[in-house]
C-alpha cells in the first residue's frame, strides 16, 4: 500500500481557483439551460396616444388649445417570480406642449395602464396623474415615466399571453375629437 500523495500548495490553490470559477460561472447562469420567458407585450392604444385640452368654449380651434400631450414611445422589461407572478416595468416617453390659450405654466394630465388576460378581458386598470411644469419661455417639455405592475399569470401557462395597454385617460369629448381628426 502506498502512502497518500500530498498536493503542493500551488496545486491546491489552482484547484480552489478552478472550483471558485465554476461556482461563479454557474451563478451567472452560464450552465443554466432554462430559457428566459417572453415578457407580456406593452402596447400603445393609438386613439389614446394624444390628448388635447381646450379652454372651455364651444369652439375647438387650435387657437383654443391650452395643452397637448403625446406619447412618443414605450418600452418594457419584466422579471418572473417563482410563484406565478411577473413584474413588468414600463417606460413611457411623453412630449407636452403649451398652447396659445394656456393661462398657466402647469399642465395636468392623466394616463392609464391596463392589464388584459389572454381572453382580452381587463383584469386591472390604474390611472396615474402627471403635473407638467413649463418653464417661463418653454412651449414644449418632455417627461419619462417608469412604473412597475405586478400581476399573477395563473392559470395561463405563460405571462406573455397577457397584454398591457397604455394611453392618455381621455374624456368622451376628447375621444370624439381624436376620432374626428383621424377620419
């Protein structure tokens, strides 16, 4: 029977370094074979992509415009939980204009985020308020809103079957005006 072979300190250090590298790479997901699930799609509702606020008047002329808001772009990312929940973070880029009838340097807007299940049924809706300050000489300003919505995607097998809709919260009069413009 031979005596157990002793490893040199350099050999032990190399072995420890190799083990440490393996653990770090495994933690980074290099050996992870599970694919990233697709995120729910965040969609801008075209009819609600723009809002125009007029001063109180029966006339709807651009000279009567106080403020206008446009959603210029949306982006999203998501993170799946282990228990059937997904967190979707939406980024909404907006451009606001102050019109000739504005009597204030502050505009107030509302926008919504709706979550619809795979059957297109609304399961959640939140309306957010946004006050926009216009510096004295500015007629246009930009804003970026970032918000996270968490929802359960059970009993659906995958959260990417859900849809998230974004747009300005319009009054009936504003919606009718938008539809008239796009005919």
